[in-house]
């Protein structure tokens, strides 16, 4: 009986211990040593030896750890030590694992403490270094906002553009006081559209958004690691309002972190003084909608000629698209971009449940039909060009580096993005800062140039969407200072909606043979060639064709220029290499030269993108200025409201010696003959010495004439916006007619002046050909020789003209299309008088040297 009680007590103890163990621990205890036999403890038929698996089975014989009696119930075995030992072993393993945790926890505690100390050290260092500055900025913000009132956000400061005589050309920002809407008058769609697209957490933050700042910081950091310049905006509506109003304290052009911190202080103080509804009201009435419109009411009347309260949801989203990037989303110039952003705003309004699906669908597929106000239906080429030049002047003042060479497509894309952002910020500044912008633009000269373009193209009456299909553009530069005095961007017409494209500086077209003097012949004159050098005008396999199908054989370089011979230009360009030839135009800031232009066809003006009339006029003005280039602009200075000078272009403009003086002078001497014996024969000015070159592109799609006098340089382009052939369009027709009419009127009554050279002579009449130095390839007075490959004629020995050969035919019997001019007849010699040269404006700093081979190879 005692034995039974002891046995029962032992079983009870084991059963309690078993219940206190979790199943996983009990399993590990029971299976302590795999493959080793363990003894079963129990009674009756439940006890059995471990199997080959080495697992002990106690009780029922199922193979699980079961301690049972004869009935198969789970019970503790008899007084054995192994199960207890196994359990103890499992407990020991758990204890060992626990011993590791305190060390790990200690490590993390120490690491956390070190990080905390590092943060505190950084904060302390930052405080001791910048603490006083931060306190100063905070105090300034408090004082500024304390002094503000609701009137502060209703006032307006207009910027004015002045012509060369100090008369107002344009007012960039009109008063918006009369169009100011109180919060209750602003359509709800407008409020929702701005909140959802500009600052979704507007009603939650206290002026700045910490989450957005952190996200922007991370993006900036990652972009820096990738070598990218792209950033992510984090400005709230309050911050945007702060820099729109307090432009002197928070200038757009300041991209420093200090300005961002100041902006946060100002925004925070604004949130303390004004309610959210007031801030949103101020913002909507002050935000810029392009084309001089500030505030939703002014924009609504400007683009749709109706009040904001009458706008549909689609029209609201359309107008509210503009402020994000006024230059990119200007609906008068980039309508498709505005439509895309309108749809994006509608998507956001739907996702945030500001509008229903039905409202979204109606607005998304609604056609937008603008009805611009009368005041912006008038073209103003002077204003558009002045604004562009002023924005670039501000960029230059702020240290932006304008580039024209890039190492890769990615490099160009990165630069373009940076340029676009900076330009738009300066563009906004011009409309908000109350600047006075003084220009060299002359209304009288502009009227003469516009009149010449209109009259010479008056026979072309076809219109596309209300705009003349055949167009013209021209730019005139004062050779005294290198600045633009007139620019025509198209034909004048009354029924034009908005500012049309200013083709004078915004349109790029292939310049044809006008490109030869600046990229081929003047560089060749630097490399030993002279006007008398004998060059070969013989057709060769896979070479270009002369436009008139005639090849003169061995001729002087002067004749090749005057007759615009493609073969000669091609040969010289290949000889010096395209890299050398194009390096000259790139030094004159031709912005559209790309890798695909480094081919022989570029010698004939066959460029991928082309050039603008501003670029071409500036290049020819460089020839007139003894090879010194001055970046073309119309800005003299920009002052603030109080008259303080912000930009002085005379100090910013630097002359660059692109061509050697003797080469530029020799080129001018040769180009004078173009208007006497060459492709522009008979169109020389009767009252002024002049030089120039015609240009006609492939299939007569573009016509150019670029010419200059000692006083002015003018480039003219004529063609269709969508290029197409014109049967009688040559450089020697409409472009030359425009140039001749305009320059004749411009120089009427002016004192006669001739080109005066430091070397050589301006007199090229008769059979005399002057050189600018020793030339082993020239004779004293060379005779035009006969092409050895030409077929002999009976008149060969008596003719005074060079013998010619007919143009070789291709296998299919047709001639290839090559940009060039058709040769014209001879003309009489220009009148001569005592040479004198107008005075030059020398208020510039000379920088750079003439182009050399080392310049080219070093820049590759």
C-alpha cells in the first residue's frame, strides 16, 4: 500500500511538471538525443522501448511522449530520472539564450546614447554657429508680418519696359485691386483646385509642412548621390504667398537654404496673424497666371472675357493649371500643356472627393474655347523680346552660367531643366518686383522693319487658323554696341489672338549659304587663304551640286563667295574639318548646334535645327566689329522702384575675339562684292557702303539675306512655319527685297561711311584683287582659269568669262537637293567716297582670343 502511495505521488508530481511545460519544450525534452534508445517508464501495456527513430514512447504506444496507465490515459511514468533530466536540459538551454539578451540590449542602449549625443552635438554646434542668425531672421519675420495688413496683399507694383528714348513700351503687371475677390466671392471649385494641387494639407499645417520638407530633403540627397540636379518642391501655399508678396526679402532668384529658412519663419508668422481662409484668399488673388494677370478674376477676364463666377469646372481647372509654371503652361503659347495639367488637376480633385464622377467626366471631356481680352490680342514683338532679354539678364546677374556645349544628352537635359526653372523664376520676378527695364529698342526703326516685311510679303494672302501662312522675321543690330534695336517676329495683322510666336528669336531655320561666311570662309581666311586664293569649283563624286548646275573650275575664293559655289565651300570645310568650322559659331552662342551637325553639309547651312535671325544678325555684326563678338541683347539696365541699378548690361557684356581682325576685314571686303557682282548684284545701297550674303535652302523652303553697313547689321528670313517649297523664294528675292527696302530707309539722311580696315583695302573695283598678306596660292591679279575637265568650246580662247561644265547627272537623271543660291546677273560698281567709320562703343571688357586649332581639339 505504501509502495502504491509513493508511486502515485511520483506520478502526480510528474503530471504537474508536465502541465507546467509548454509542448515544444516537452517535445525537446522527450527527444533529447536522436537515434539513441531511451527507456519507457510506465505500467501495463503502455510501456515500450524506443524505436529506431530514437524517440521514447510512454503509455499508449503511439510514438508520442505519453505517460499513461493501462487504460492508455496520459499519466506520469514511474520514478525515473530521464524525463526530469530532459526537462532540466531544456530549461538550461532557455537560460543560456536569456543570458545573451542583456548584452544585446546593452549594446543598443549604448548605440542609442551615442546617436543621441551626436544629435545633441550637432544641434549645439548649429545653435552656437547659427543661433543668433536664426533669432535675427525670426525677429525680422515677426516685425515684417506685424507691420502688414490686408492692404499689403491687395497692392500692386507694375514693372515698365522703356524704349531707347525713355518712352514706355509696355507695362508688365496691371493693377489687380479692381479684380480682387473676397473669400466668399471666390468659386469653391477654385479654392478646391488650388488646395488639392498645391498644398493638400493646407488646413492642417502651421505654415510649413515638415513631412514635405523631409521628403524633399531625401529626394535632394538621393539626386545628389546620382549626380542629378533635380529637386522636389516642398513649399506650402503660405510659403508661396510669402515669397510672392515679400519679394525684396525673399527674392525668387535666391536659391540658398537661408532663403528657405527665412520663408518658413515668415510663413509661420503669417499663420499666427491671419486665418487659413484669409491666407487662401490672399494667395488666389496674388498668384501669377502669365501674360501679366494676377489673381483668378483677372485671369478669368483675360483668357475667357468673363468673371470667375461664370467659369465652368473645366475652365477653372484650365486656368488654375497656369500658376504652377506660368511660362510652360501659358495657354496662349502652350495650350496643349495647359490641357494636360487641367486633366491632372481634375484627377486629383476626383481622388480627394472634391468632385463627383459625373462632374469629373463632364469637365474632363469638355472642349476649352478661349476668348482672350482685347488688350492681349495685339502682337508686340518688342515686348516679348524685351521680357526674354530681361529675364536672361537677371539670370546672368544671379550667376547662372549659360552653356552651349554638352558632354552628353543627359548633360544637356540636366542643363535645360536648370535653365527652365531659373528662367521661370526670373520671368515671375519681372512681373512682381516693380522694375524699370531700359532697352535699346527703337520704335521708329521697328516700324520701318515691320513695314518692309509687310509690304514685300503682301502678295501672299493664304492664312492658317487666321494667321498668314507665309511668314517673315528680321533682326537689326546696332554695330556700335552690338545691341538689338528692332526685331520683327512675323507679319502684322489685326485679327490675331494673343502674342504669336516671335520668329525673330524663337524660330530656328536652316540658314543656307548665309552660313558660309561665318563657318567656312572667315575661318579659312585665318588659315592662309585670301580673296585671291585659287580654289577648285570642279564637281567631284559624292560632292554637292551647285544650284545653277554650273562649275567654273579654278577660280579665286572671292568669286566662289560672290557666286555662292557649294563645291568650294564643301571642300574648304572638309579641309579644316567641321569641328574647326563650327567652333566659331559656337563661340558666338549659336544655341542649336548638335552632334549631327558635324558633317560637310553644315558648310552649306544644312543644320539639324538651324539658327534664329538674332543669332545670324549678331554673327554678321561680329564681322563688322573686326571679329569681336558681343552677346546680342536689348537691355541697357534694370532698376528697382527707387532707381537703384539691379543690372547694368554694359558691365555684364564682355567682348570676345572670335575671328582675327584681318580675317574679319577681308571677309567684309569680299562680301561687298556679293552686292556688286554676286548673287545680290544690283541691290547695294546707294547711300552707304554695304556687304552681305544670300541664302536659299533645299527645295527653296527658306530664304535668307544677312547684310550690314558700318552702322547696322540686319538678318532677314522668309518661309512657311511648316516648311514647304516656294517656286520663287531665293535669298536674292523676298529676303533681299525686305533688307534693301529697310536698310535704304534706315540709312536715309545718314552720313556716308565706308568700311575702313587696318590691313588691305576697301577698293575692289575693276580687275584689282587686294590681299591681306602674302599668299603662295594667289597671283597679283589672277585670271579665272578653265576647268580642265570642261568640254572645250570654240570661244574658249577669246571669251572673258570662265568656261563652264554642265552639272553631272545622277543615275536617275535628277539633281540632288543641296541648299544654296541661284546665281544672278552682274551689276554696277558701288559708289565710292572718302572712307570713314562710325565711332565704336568701347565700354566693354575684351576677353578671349581668336579661334585656333588648339581651341578646337582642347574642347573635344
